C-alpha cells in the first residue's frame, strides 16, 4: 500500500539526512576501533625515574642475555650497589653465565644474590634442589629471589597447586639455611601473595609511583627495564632498595 509514510520516508531530503547520519555513525565507530587498537599496540612505559635522595641504593639484575658485564664500571661509574644474577629455572635449567657473573660481581665489590624463575608445573622441592646445587656452597649476600609470575608459565595449573609448590620450595631452601624473597608484579602479588604469604620480603616490579598500594610493604622495587648503566651493553633492569644506606646494610646483616 502506498501512503504518506512511504512518500515522506523516501523524500530526497530524508534520504540525504539518513545517509549523513549513517556516515557519522560509521566514522565514529571506526574512530573508536582505531583508538582501541592504538592503545593496545602502543608501547607501555617500562621505566620511571626515582628521586635518589629518597632511594639512594640501586641495583641491577642480570642474566646471560646481557652478555659480558663490567661489574666494576657498573659499581664505580653507575653507582650500582647490588646485583641479582639469573641462576636457575625449574628443576634442571641453569643460566650458563651464572658462575662467571657471580665471581666477577663479587670481585667488583657488589652485593650478590641469585634469582630463580619459578615453574608452576614443577615440584617445589625439586626446584629448591636445583638452586642449592647451582649455588654449590657459594656465600650469597642477598636472599634468593624467587621469580613468581604468570608470564612464561602454563595457565592451567590451579592456584592452590602453585602455592603448595612455592611453599615447598621456600621451606626446602630455609631448611638448608638459605633465605629467600619473592619477586613478582602487581598481578602476581594479588594472586600469589596477598592474604597467602606474609612472611616473605617482596621485590615488586612496577612502573607506577608508588609501586603498589601504600598498605603493602615492599623491600625492592624494579622500576625500569631499559636503564643505561656503564659497563653493560644495551638496556638493563634497574632496581632500588626501600630505604637509605643504613637500612640497606641492616637488612643485609639480617639475612
């Protein structure tokens, strides 16, 4: 049936307005999609500068991927006080540069500690034995850092299983007289530490100030993945201690 509604709807002026409206909607949608894609793909900040009058004690963490490091230059020219060295991962992986890095860093006068990448799918006691074997009697200045994060780990392992293995790792180290702390990011803290672990120092990876809620106590803060330090080729992770030099020395003596 042909009526006034059809005539009005198909009037040229209405067709033009409808076309314009559709174009505006389409452009708006495209802009939203483009903005979302830009935010997704844009590089996230992985570095923040700190006030060294507030955080005077700085450190680095190193693995074989950093190549040969001149630890003496890092200490004398870069002001580095401590270094964490990649030692182990899971139950059987050992960083090929750990022994050489350990000896060089110790000779350069740095405070040295090992870090271990914790595997969700491996029994904790087995991982602890790998750490102990790799240390091979070396005296460490810093507690073993247990790197606990979802990235690089299987997603299907239940949280309770992960916690059982993590606590077994910590207990086995403690039984051998080896202190430990936990390195993680904000997501890892929420899943694995908050309301679960209260007796471990926290080394937090964060690129915000403050690094985590003011209600959370932390010991070390990794605040850069792209720092420039003399004696090291390319970018390096930079860390700080939560306190002054006296507090840092007191903490070391307590280990």
